[in-house]
C-alpha cells in the first residue's frame, strides 16, 4: 500500500470531457470521453492514500486503488495497469462502467467530490501497456460455459496457471451482458474487446454460437476436460405479472438491448415507457431515446432510491428523459392487440422494508393513465436453467440460481464450478469477477488434487 501523504487536497475532481447532450442523443458514441494523460496525473494528485484505504475495503476485489493511483501520479501508466491486472482482468471495462463502490467510501468526497477512481483506472487501461504470459503448460484442460466477465475471469486465472481453456458461448459475440446489455455509448466495443483480447492472448480458445443445451452436454464436457465452469449469467426475462404483458409493444429489457446490440432492425414506440430505476432501465430508456422515441421512466420509488448510478440518471435527464417517480404500473392497456397506455397508481413512501429502503405504498384512488405505445420492462432477470434435467444433479435455488460451496464455488456436481450472476442472481461486473476469482481458486485447487 502506498505511503500516507500529507497534502492539501483539491475539493473537486478534475473534469472529463463529455459528448454534448444535443449531439449524443443521435448517436451511440461514447458519452464520457475520459481523461488525457495530464488530467489523469492531476486527478491522481488528489489521492491522500489514507491509512485505512476505505476504497480498497469497499471494492469486492480489494484492488488497492491507492497503489495504482500512485503510479499514475508518477506518470507511469504501464505500472498502474500491471498493478490493476493483478486483481482485475477487466480494467478498461471497469474503468468505464463499474459501479465503483470505492468512490462512495473515498474520504476525499467528504469535503468535495470523491476521487475519480474509476476514471483513473480507465486512464491506466487506455494509456498503459502490460504483457501477461500464460503459465507453463500443465496438460490439464478446463471448459468454461459462458463468455461473460465471470467466464473470462476463470479463463484468465486458469490460463495463467498453465491450464488449457476453451470457452463455450451461446451468442455470436463474447462479453455476456457487457456486450448484449450495456450500450456502446457507455462501453465502446473496442474498450471491451481490449480486455477480452488480453485474456484470449493467453491461448484461451473461444467457441461462439455454441450453447450448452443439456445436462448431458455438461457431462460430455466433464469427460473431455478436467473441470467445468458455469458462468451463464442471468438472461431469462422476469415479468411483473400484470394484465396486458402479452400485448404488442411490450418487451423485456434483456431482449430489447440484445437485439439493439446485435444490430437487428429494432422498432421503438413513439412514446416508450421504461419500467424500473436501475442501470438496465437507464440503458433501455437512453437507447430508446437514441432511436427517436419520446422515452421516459416509470419507477415506483423516489429518485434517491433509484439503484442506477447518479451520473447515469443525470445524463439521462440531460438527454431529455423524464422520470415519473412514485408511480407504479398496474395494468397495460391495449386495443386490437397493441399497447396504448399504462394504468398506474401514485405511491408514497412508507416504513423501511427488508432492503432498508422506505417501502412504496399505493395511494388509494390515485389511478391514472399514461399514454404509451411501447413498454420496456427493466425490473429483473434470472438465470436460464431450462436446459437442466427434471431431476437435475445440480442443486438450484428458487431464484433459479446455482447452489455452490461458499469456499470453492463447486456446484453439487463434483468438478463443476459456477460463479457470477448464475449464482448471485443479477448483480454487478465487479461482483461477478470477485466471485469468479473465488471459483478459479476452487478449480485450481481441484486440479492440483485430481
Ligand atoms: C442492461 C444492463 C446493464 C448493466 N450495467 C451494469 C453496469 O453499468 N455496471 C455493472 O457493474 N453491472 C452492470 N450490469 C450487470 C452486469 O452486466 C452483470 O452483473 C455481469 O455481466 C454478470 O457477469 P456474468 O459473467 O455472471 O454473466 P453474463 O455477463 O450475463 O455472461 C453470461 C454469458 O453466458 C452465456 N450463456 C448463457 N447460457 C449459456 C449456455 N447454456 N451455453 C453457453 N453460453 C451461455 C450468455 O450468452 C452470456 O454471454 C448490467 C446488466 C444489464 C442487464
């Protein structure tokens, strides 16, 4: 850990250039343009390298931000990147779209704005070079199912240890939700590709359009490989279960964004309602806006309870998106099989619920209608485990997630490990990576013993 520095800190973070809202609603180019080298060095100087390292504690990867920030301050982006890669194989991605728990805990933020830790990570990834070599071949082989951050992290760790890895991915492109979900105006594909290519360069084989469709296929993989990893994420839509969900114009965020990211000919409504207050709702509403829709949010809680990052909410508002808060859809209205509007109830905040957030309570008799010809539901999704046998050997939970050993992430089937959203349910990139690192440790130990 870098030594504590005593210095007077500048209260506000160095700003980064942004694409103008009037322009960006017409394109999918990156919105946040990132630091120049000089700006990154200037921002790095604001780090006080506090003794307690609150940022490190807050990050599920415990990636010692003060250490790589110290290298950036010296202008050594290569060393900064090398340092980050010891903990995180997705620096370019996390520098752009990580939920940055670290910044929430940064003490610099108490008297001004928190250190821009994510943007500094991005600068290290953009300007630094690091070469990582595969380990000495062991002759052992690992099959990874799913090319999301969890699968790639396991591949990275196993290849560095000298094992041969093949990734089996259902879709035509790798990246999981980073590719199929997150829009390119937040995560340009070149930035994502850079992280994945570094992993593939270790000799990892990637088999696209290769879904694993049955438990028998997993058993076949186990015959051919020494261990199997399941990182299939959470791609099955979850619906609210309200009347009218079958109407034309009603879609789920997972399908909508995947179609957009696959370059399909996507149609949006003139008035598009997006239900939810998280990151995926923000992505859906801002994407629909870029396709020309008058798109807006419908969320049953208050603004301060929205799970989406504040910066994303602000950027959405700059793009002209209206937030209909404390509003809960109860019925989708339609004519001739097509959606025409949303019946909603106004809500007020009651006592805190089990999540600690104040519970939204309906206001009696407050029904009203919002006109909309399209609705994108962005409440939640879950792992698609429809391919498991009826009497599966895999233990799963009622949320359709895989049960694993908490120490090793081994599933109930010996030699098969799982991590990421497939285990936690929909979470975040940094949590998927942290969980996958744990699974990778479990796999390496298992291979040592087998
Ligand atoms: C719209 C959206 C925006 C998000 N924004 C953010 C954000 O800004 N920051 C953040 O931290 N998190 C964000 N997340 C969450 C984040 O993307 C996930 O938590 C993370 O990608 C989970 O990683 P994973 O590897 O477990 O699964 P995934 O990334 O979902 O990858 C799973 C992969 O497995 C493949 N697969 C599934 N079934 C099979 C099968 N049977 N055979 C072969 N392959 C299969 C899938 O096609 C996919 O490629 C967002 C999620 C969504 C939906």
